[in-house]
């Protein structure tokens, strides 16, 4: 009978699967997290409103207004969890004829811009 003599033979079944999950999890996370970060950096155009909200939350915390801090924090979470909401606040990275601000322009105004 052939008995495995590799380093994997010393692991229990649970230990082996936990090791595989941890190693795969770390690798998959590193593959996924960078494009997500790049998406936020490249899509965020005018972030003054979001930065002011973060300043508001810090000010409420400093002043001890826990209700105001919690309200600001919940609003910030809602903004960051909804990409459409975030883009509506920060603006679009599209320029030229694809800019969403130009969707409701009259034909004459579009011709002037072109």
C-alpha cells in the first residue's frame, strides 16, 4: 500500500481545507480589491460634498453630538453603498457629448457645444 510522504500527509482534513481557504481567500481578495479601489479613484470626480460630510461626522463626534454623528455616518454609508447615488453627488467622469449633464439640453445648445 502506498502511503503519502508529502508535507500534506501531516495535515488533518480540517486543517488542510482551512489552509486552502485562507490561501485562496488571500489571493482572491488581492485580485479583487485593486480594481475596486481603482474604480473609486477614477470615478470620483468632484468629491467635495462627500469630504464635507466626513468633516461633519468628525465635528459631531468632537462636539459629542452622537445623534448627529450617527445620522451623518448612516448617510455616508448609504452614499458609498450605492454607486448611482455616489455618481449623482460627485458627478460623472464622462465628458463631451456623453456627459449626463447634457442629456436635457436643447438641440440648439448641443449644436453650440459641438
